[in-house]
């Protein structure tokens, strides 16, 4: 998640509350148009950040990042091994 009008409208249509901080140009545009500012749920943003950091650690495994495996069960096994390596480290 990066903040954009397209992403925010997509989330809004599906009833999902965005945990994305707004860019400064979007904030300034809302102020100029006298619209209400989006509130950032900081607790949700922190939880989201933990998940993103986990994916970042998983992507350090080149075979996971490029998905060399053709079969889903092989890929799933590789994800499990990568998770175990992170957990045991």
C-alpha cells in the first residue's frame, strides 16, 4: 500500500478501512477543497508494518521471490522452510 486516489476508492468500495498514510500533496488538496482529512489508525498501521517486514524477510530467499517452483506444493514447502528459518534465527 501506497496512497493514491485509485487505491483508496477501491478499498472504500469494498468497505475496507485504509491503513495507509496520506501523501502531503493529497492532504494539501483536501485542505484546498475544504474536505475532511483521512484519519490514520496508528495501531492498525503498526500491525500492517509488522506483516510487511515479515514479507520482506521472506523475500530474501531468492527462490521465493522469483518463484522457481512450478508446483504449488513445492512452493508452499519452500515458504514453510523459509518461515522456519526466520522463526529459528
